[in-house]
C-alpha cells in the first residue's frame, strides 16, 4: 500500500509517466516504424530528460552530505562537488556522443547550448519568482571571470578548425587551475544542514546515481540518433545534430539546474539561484568537453575536425550571452525586466542558429 501511495503521489506521477514513455520508446524500436516510431522516440526523449532529475538529486545530496560531514569549504563544495552533480547529465551525454557514436558535435553543441541556457534561461526565469533578485558581488568576482576566460580559450582553440589532444588537455588543466583557486579561497565550511546517514548508504547512492545518469544519457542519445536516421530514411531530410542540441539536448540536460534555481529562489536564496546558472558552466566547457575529447583523440590518434563557421557562431552566441549577463549583474542585482531581456535574447539566438544550420 505504501509503494502504491508513493508511486501515485502527486509529486511522483510525472516521473512514472516519464518512465512509461521511455519504456514505450524501447518497445517502439522493435514494434513500430515511420512517423509513429519517430513520435514515440520524441516523447521517450522528453521522458529521459525528466528522469534525469531523480539520480541528479541523489548525486547532489550525496556530495552535499560529504561536504557537510567532512567540513569541506563552501567554495570547493559549490564550485567542484555540486558542479559535478549538476553537470553529470551533460558529461555523460558528451561521453556517449564522442566515445560511443564518435560524433564530437553531440558533445560540443549540447554543452555550449546548455551553458547558453544556464546563463539566459535559468537566470531569466528566477526573476519571475521575485521582482528584483539580489546577488552577493564577491561570488561573481570569482565565478564570472573564470567562465569568461573559459569561453575565450574555447574560442581561440577552435580557430584552426580542429581540437587536438593538446587543446583538450589545455581545457582540462584550466579547470584544475580553477579548482586550485577554489582551494585557496578560505571560505567557511559547507554548512547546509544535511540529514545524517551512513557512509555506505551515501556511497551507494552516489554510485547508483552516476550509473543511472550514464544510462539515461546514452539512452537519450541513442533515441536521438535513431530519430535522425528515421527522418532521413522516410522523409529524405538530413537533420543536423545542432537542431537536437539547441532544442532538446542542451536545454534538457539543464532542466535539473533550472529546478534547483527555482527551489533556491523560493527559499529566498537569491545568490544560489543565480550562481547555479553560472558556476557549472566552467565545468561543462572544460571537463565535459575536454575529458571525452582526450579519450577519443588518444584512442584514434587524430585531432577532431569541426565545422568552423557553425562552431564560431555557437561560441560567439555564448560569449555575447556571457557579456550580457555580466553587465546585468555588475551591480549585484537583476530585475524582472532584465530577466525578460535574457529570455528574449535566448529565443532570438536559437532562431538565428537554427536558420544558419538549416538554411544557410
């Protein structure tokens, strides 16, 4: 009876529906074809994106408990552990795309669009829960410069039309340099109250969370690649990876971050709600791109060639998004009007990008 009540609890119904959609997606691969199968796979992908929230929360809670129990500084807890937790869907999406499918665009386009979504949509949306959001300026002095330098490095490394093992190594080393800065930041220990639990339970929760995220990420990419193949087979239309990256993969892998920021702003934690849309981007653009790229280039022995025009456009959109957010937040606050500007900017950039890869 308790299990039935848990399943049909109003907060869990959406996850039950999402699980059903994913199961139907697997069944559809063997029982359907054509437009019905494309439709089934589309909704199955949406189901995967919603299910990401469950294991992501497990990983987040585990890292929060570890940070609290071992008195780890709030800088390391937020900038490293919680960044890993919130970026796990992006990381395993990149791993699946680069290592399994050997398509670097899945990783690159998804992670850059995820960062654009975090900056524009997450920060924009929280303003609709509070007319004026106040942020501690000292937080922005550390996280914003790190993100800005990361974007510039990513842009400079792309100018020769490829990413080599050395390029990926630079991205990874840059993140470790950022972690060193966090370590030297003598901030107070992580103090959020965490329910006590056994070490074994926390470790199991962390490992199972990572395994489920990896499985869901691979499932999402598999369904997406199947959909692209079916559209080409039945409609003779070649759908670029960038279409899925900017409409589904990128925003979808950041949904958990969006929910976290909404929860934080409802609790009155203005700084946490905004910084959540900033801090994890450095991890996304360095480790989530760098590690899969390093593995692939090491195994293949070749640099990864990129579409220079599309990549420069994408990084440029991210850079302009960063500059816009930087100027909006320079006074330590953001209004609802400015939040609307960020959302409008995101919509315009999405349209421009889609037109560029589909028409031009």
